C-alpha cells in the first residue's frame, strides 16, 4: 500500500473519521495502522445508535510515537460484536470514511473519540 499520511498528521493532530448511518448493538470498533516493522492500534466502544454517529481516531492516540505515517502498509478496520452476538458483528451501515487534516475543524463534532489506553 505504501500510503503517505504525513500531510494529514503535522504535530500528530490528524485523524481518521468513520460516519455510521446506524449500528444495531454495543460493540468495539478499532483501527490499526501497520507500517514496516510494527503497528499502532486504537479501539473505542460504541452504544446502540439508531441515528447517524461519527467515530474519530486521532493519530496521536495509536499508542506509538514511532509510527511511520509516511509508509502505511496496511489499515485494518475491526468491529467486534457486542453482547448477544456469538459470531460476527452487529448490523451497521458505514456512510463515510475520511482522513481529516490536522488543521481542519470537524463538523459535526465526533460522537465517539478513540483514546489510547496502555
């Protein structure tokens, strides 16, 4: 992939945003950025939502200051099932995925924001 995200991440203030039309159940949604030699990941729990909501993943919350944002080899999006699901994930509808520049004001503000927990 060799994706270069440095233009979005000056000062580690960039972020990737997901917009959902709805989700069926509580779950954990995560993103991992892989780069040569390692990766950085961040997860956030979501609640039952019947209306549109957004989830932001700030680049400075991926647990490593060593991420090579200039050479992202793989991006993994993972939605783990919440209670009541043995296999698979709940129904959901993603309407938008965007990388937001560090100096862009986001509107609307995110419903959920990933925070790194060591």
